[in-house]
C-alpha cells in the first residue's frame, strides 16, 4: 500500500546550501521526497513527501533550520 | 585590519578569553593574528581534543566554547566533537580555515567540503563568501550557538578572506529572547498537576542549560514531587533531597525506574525520552499522563504524546507551575523504595570495587569539583556512585556516547574554572587511549588535572554485553596488551601510581588529591565486574537485571 502524499510549502533564505539542509532533514527523519518544486528567486520550496511517520515530526524539525523562515502545511 | 585580526578582536569583544585549536596551512593567517592578539590559545594535540576541550569549557562554565582548526583533515577531525555537542545541546563555535575562494571546488590540497560535512552535526554552519560579511557571520554564529536550545555552530573561512582588508567589527552577539509560555496551557498544566496522586519529575539536561537549577529546586521543595534525572540531568537535584531517586533508565536506580513505572503523572522537564532512558517506549510510564516542559517545540510529542505541553523558559515556567500538593503516601512509597534499593558497597573481596572507589572519591571532593568522565562502564559508575550538586560539575558524553571525551573535556574544564575547583577525569583503559595524546596538552600547559584510570584490561561495556547477550564470545574486547600506564604518564612528566587492592584506595586517593599538579591514578579492577542494575535491550524499565 502506498503512503499518502502530503505537501509543505517552505519560505527560505537563499543560502547556497539551503536545499541540502532541507533534503537531509527529510531523509534522516524518515520522509521520502515524492515531488519538489524549487523557486530560487522567490526562496520558495514546494515539497511533497510521504512517510509512515506523522508529518508534524518533519514540520517541527524543518522549522528549526536557521535558513527556513516559514513552514506552511498545505494539507490543513 | 585583516579578516584574521577581525576574528581575534571579535572573539575578545565577545568575552572569549581562551580558545582551543591546532594550526595548519589554511588557518595560518588566524594563527598569525593569535601570535600577539591577546587571546589565550591552548594547543591541543589533535583537533578532536580541541573540540572536546571547547565542549568541556562550555559545559563547565556555561559560556560558549571556541575551537579552531585548519581545512581538510583539521576540520574533519573536529566533526566528532561537533556531533557530541549537537547531541548534548552544548554551545560551541568552531572556526575552520578553508582553501582560498578561487580554488574551492577544484580538489585543492587539504580541501574538503566542510560546510557539507557540517550539515548533520551542527545547529547551523556558515562558509564566509564575502569579506564584508565576516563580522556579521561571527555575530550570528555566537547568537545561534547560545540562543534557544544551544548547539554547535561552524564558521568556515577561506584563506583569502582571512587575509583580506576588512573594517573592524563594532557589535557583539545577543541571545534571542525566549517566547513566553502560553498562559492558557499553563492553566491546563496546573490543573493536570493538581489532579495527580503519584507524580514524578523526569529531569533532563535542559534544566542546567537553561540555568534553572534553583527554580527547579524551589519547585521540588514546594511541591514535594519525587524526582528522577537523566545522565545529563545529574546535579540538578542533589541526591540528598529526600525524594530524589537518582538516575533512571538502562543503568538507573531500581527505585527511579519503579517509581516512574508506577507514576500517574510524568512531569518532563528539559528531557527528550532518549531510548537509554525509556527502555521499551510502549511500557515507559505506561499508565501516566504526561506534562512536558521544554524550550524546543520539536521535542514535544516526538516520541511520547503529551497531555499538556509548554514551551518557554524553564526559569519562568517552573515558578508559574509550582503549588503545594498532598502526596504524602506517594512520597513515603518512593522514599521507602529509595531506601530499599540504595547502593551497597560491602563488596566481600580484597580487590578494588570501582563503584566503592568512586563513592569514596566523591566523598573526598568538595562541591565545586568537576568530574569529567569517558564512556563505558566507568561512566555509568560515576553517574551511579558519585554525588553532584550542580549539572556543570558532571561532564559526560551523554547523547553521542563518545569514547575519548573525558580527558580533553577535563582540560577544557580546567581552563573554564578557577584554581580552587578541582578537576578530576575518570576514564577507562579503552576510552583513555582514544585521546591519550592530550596528556601532551596537560604537560605543555602544566595543568592540575587528576586522572583516575579504571583499568579492567577490557572494553568493559562491550565485554559485559558480549557476556550477557552474545554467548560470552569476547570479540576484540580483551586488552591484556595495554601499555604500562604509569610509564606512559611519566613520559609526559605526570606523577602516577598503580593500585590493585581495596586497602590501597583511601591512601592513594589522598595522595592524588593532595599532589601538586597532574596525577594519574591507575586502578586495576576485576574484568568480571559489571554495571548493575541493567535494563536488557528491548525490555521494560520495570524488568531490571541485577546480576547474572
């Protein structure tokens, strides 16, 4: 059975390594990236993930990244 | 001034007096600036030693620790120390040299993508790409390291930026203000607390990091709630308090684990449900409601759903939550268990029983002594059998469990604390060899650090697990070929002696503590001695093994 897809929108600082930081946290915390829409100019990332873990675990960890200004849950 | 001069003057402006490091090619301009820059630099003998010394300095002082290394291998050698600081929320700023900007990404000599390496083991990291941003990056680095839940921050500075002409920095970092707790949630928390008949405080390292020890002790005195601590929480509540039950978890006290198992409300204060604390998570305080207080929202509901949670400054939250309670029956029950399962030091044999030795050492040390321990059986014995009255007096690699931590962290503590505060490193024969080169730092700086080396000629904790859970197949844990530790110490001009019998312990401890300068006390113990009690892997904390 495939896991449901969930979407987050991230507003970030445009540091060169910001994507690496976000992707590393997602992988390490047990979330698979299904789709990625990155707008460098706007500093916006649309992230579609799936996991057996609760999305809130990823949201709170991403919120802690210094370069992440806002995490918006598009599923609510 | 050069970027390197700006760095040194900035560190002084921040109030930093001592830094730990090791020079190399890509950090040479910084070492040139340090040459007459008016900052004390301690030459450690390996960059990992520098990182752990900065960590020990930070833990023992409550200030930000600073370590410096060159590019490539210098920076990679820092990584374990940064990971340790990250797991234990210790504020450190690591400065690394990087190859010059034009050759970054060309596989230049001693080039490594240190920013990339730092992502998993720092709270945040920077590579300076514009000389005009150096001052602001340093300011941000210090702010981030000490704000909120503290942690390590790395600043990678290319050599050309260290050499570039820059304007002096005029400002210093500040600590971000902590968001205030939600008063409505506080009302719910108080309601939850007032309903509890059998509450327990589960006290973690967050209390010490928040500087909330006195608020916690006031809270304990007013509410009378029995308490247990994590490894990093040790010292936040002295064991002499009547309902302080000691450490919980895998090698915790039986009283602590049983009372947590039976509580109806678990008040979690600056702790994070580590697996070494909880044992099998599903059976951890299974019938309790949970009230969780922490500064980090990411720790709330991470492993255990809380009934009420509060994020904010413990120094504000604990007084606001405090109330008088009528829990006499529960207090008596907990105190009786504490008495029933108190440690017994009546070992029948003539050889040295390490728990007893550590307890004797603890009784000889004043309250202002710092004990820095390594990782393994001796670490658990220190946690169980030594008494601490402040968390910053007990340095232990808790989250990462890094062997080799003790000696360099003790060196850092030596620089953080005044001459009147004794510094004692308690190590094991396995751990000690992992950063043994730091004896060179002790010699060079003529440091008064006492070292108690508990030697069972084994990698004892792994040996214990091989005995209990791997059918006594002692794979690569037998160290009967250890060096002669007394000769080793004497090569660094450090006084040393070996003891093997229980009767030698008291005079040897006195000799060590009364000696001038560094002293290594080599303590031979029986290799069969295990750390008890023990929660076996996958078991509930209520099912502790007490012997084989």
